[in-house]
C-alpha cells in the first residue's frame, strides 16, 4: 500500500509503518538475565548480541479498562466460537483494510453462523501519522471499542469503512464518529460519552503493541490458526474458507 502526497512524491507506507513498529519494540523491550545463584533478575543490554527476541510481553500490561468481549490476553475482540481461530488485524485509515473487510464480510458471516470459527478482531493504529493532525487511527479504533461495549462492533466497523476518510486529511471528527454510531444502530448516550472521553485510547495502543510483538507490521493481516493467509485475488472469501477448512481437518 502506498500513499501519494500533493507534491507527487510517493512515500512507502510499508516502510514507515515498519519503522514505527521497530520503535515500539525498542521502547518497550525489557532485557533480563537470570542469575544461577538465586531468583534475582537483572537488566542486561543484550540486544546487540542478538539474545533478545520480541514476545507478547513487549506490549506491556493491558490497561485496566478494556472493552467488552476481549480475548484472554486483552489484545483482541472475540465475536464467535468455533474450532478454528481467525484473526483480523485492521487499521481504520487503511484503504486495503476497507477492501478486505468488504470482501470477507459475507464469508465470515457464513463461517460464524455455521459455528466453524472463533473470529477475533484486532483494531490497530499503525497509520496515525497518515492523518493531519495525527491520531485518527487511534481515535477510530477507540470509538470502535466503545461500539463493542454496545454490542455493535462489527456493524460500526462496516460504517467506519464506508465513511473512511482519505489519508493525509483530518479524519472523521468526534461528532462524526458519534454519528457513525447511530448509523450502526447505537442509540445509548453512553456510547457518545465513551467516544468523547477517548476511553479506549490506551487499549488501542496496547493492541497495536501486541500486534507488533507478534510481527504484524502492516495491515490488513488475516491469520487462520496462527498462519497468515493471503486473501487477495478475485475470490478472497474462497481463500479464507479453504484455509479454515484445511485448519479444521
């Protein structure tokens, strides 16, 4: 995925996002070594020796407040229960994420209805610097988490992608994010308050860091039982269904 600014200079979104992910790892790593004589843990600068590997712990502790329906590690939202786990990593400013969500919507609905999959969404904020002022990816994902509290995450996700703003712009305003909730069937005032208070911004940061720790540096990413699946081409739904069928055997 590439983004072109008004001067005609094309920048690589992939490169910038990868740089951002590397910064997350450097910022969040804790380097330790165990002493044989006891249980004392001491910090050790071992990155240069290649002795430290990124793990889920790089994301740090989950915030105290998370939306309804999170996974056990708090890094995703669960929307069905089945034998095969499907993970979707999406950024609400990513055009290809919009295309993927639309292309897979009917197939995911069928897989869920048949009880075939445990579907987990990970709303990440990798493209914050691609809105001006920055931060739209976080604001949108936080609002989607508020929608999860109302039982309308998937409906709200579809609305956000329908209304997806262009890169380099300001993104949807707070009022527009609240109005998108009404389009998704959300009527309670608690949703507006949740959006206005940026309630789930820390959780979105945690989800993004956890994704980076799992080597997810770009979006969209679709995983079936932990294996990345390419869902491009003329029939991405068929690719997903085939991967689910193979994983379930």
